[in-house]
């Protein structure tokens, strides 16, 4: 079961990456950042459970950067969305 969840997490990140590379997704869009955040949180959790510290570091930082980017996008768009 962990392998299936791990594949889902990786696919979320890869869909965002492939979408950006194909020009179908903007790296600063909410969708791109949410896919990266959710995928990396899944992989961070699994890395922690398995004590895979290098992978844990990579995915935790990936999640933090994605969350920060998403917060920046949400702050910039919030006033426009309210009107």
C-alpha cells in the first residue's frame, strides 16, 4: 500500500513538472503549486515513516518551498478575487 501512495505522490509532482515543461501549466499557478505541495507532503510523510533521511530532507524542503510559493500567489490574488 505504501508503494501505491508513493507512486501517487510522485505522479502529482511529475504531472506538474511535465505540464510546465509542455507549456500547459504555469509554474506560479495555484494548480502547479498545489500539485507539488500535495505530492511532496505525501512523499515527506512516507520518507519519515521509512527513516529515509535524504529523501525526507528533499521532500520536506520541496513541500515548504511549494507552500511558500502558494502563499505568495494566494496573497497577490486575494484582493482581486474578492472584487
